[in-house]
């Protein structure tokens, strides 16, 4: 059955996601960047909240957990690291399954940005919620994990079908595009960057993206091609990630 995804901007550059299983009407929030904004969107839609699904523990992803649970009674599931800032009703690990009504969401270990970061994959509807692991033309900073861990996580996502729609948590794409142009001269990268800049000039979001588009143009997934002399794909990724960390463009 279909999964309806309602995306909305919140905080300075986050996206909130409310997802509704069409068969049963069950609703989940993917992360809780702003409890007030989420409650307002629920009110506009006429939806009630049944579940919170966290990708990682950072406050702009789990900071609204307690307020939303108090307001709605929603159950909270996510990686165990979320308990650093808020209680969980269910701790999730790689390969676990969460049922939102009739929608089956499989948990994928995508650690690197934080050690316990996870993503959620709805194979039937070809949708993935990836938090801060994979961005449009980018990837998350390595706040806790290693380049090897993040590269392995990105490869798990890259292994999903190309048509998979990817919902990432921030509108970072224009900045990511400027970096991509600095390290990758491929015509596809240039064309995509131009499209991103035009979309942002019109005030349009650049999220969601797809796995296929990211594999073709994202410099972090293309790192082994961009750093052919690196000792390993993970090292190539680490070099590109370090270059982005120091990029001033």
C-alpha cells in the first residue's frame, strides 16, 4: 500500500517528515527537529501521530521527542544512542523491521555521522529516510565515526535500487553543489549543480533525491573515481570528506 510523505521546512535548514500509511491511517514522524512545527503540520493535515522514528540522537533530530510524546502519546523508536537525550520505547538495530500500519520499514545501519545512526527503507514504495548520512550531493560530517564506517554505510544505501526516493534531513544542496563543482568536472555534475542553483533561486526544495541521481553526481559516492590514487575506496572517500570539511566556497 502507498506511503504518503508530507515534507516541510523547519528550524534553519531542516526538513520534517510526516508519513502516513494509506491503508490504516497510521502516522509517524521521521525525527523530531521541531515539536511545535510538527504539531502545527499535524493540525493542518488533520492527522494524529502514532509513532516517532529517530535516525540518530542529535537535538535537531530527537530534540522534540518528549514534547511530542506528551502531546500525542506517540511511541518512540530509534537507535539506542537516542537515550542520550530522551527515552525510547523501542531500541532499533540493523535489519530490524518497524511496521507502520501495513507499511514495512526496514532498519539499515548507516553509522558514521554518529556511531549508531540508522536509516529506514520502505522497499515496497521505494522510499528511504536517511537522516544525516546521505545528502543531495553530499553526506554527513564524521562527528563520531570513521571514514571506513561512513563509506560502508554509504555503500549500503547505494545498493538500494536506483529509483529509490531519498529523503534527507537538511537543505544543504547549494553548498554541496559548490563543493562538487570544485572537485568533479563531470558534465553531469555541472548540469545538476546548475539545476540546484536555479531551484534554490526559485525557493524550491532540492529534497528528495534518488539513489540513481546520487550515484551519478554525488562526489562522496564518486570518491574512488575522483581520488584514483587512494589506497582504498574508503581512503578516497576520507580524502574527499576532509576536503569538504575545509572547503570555503
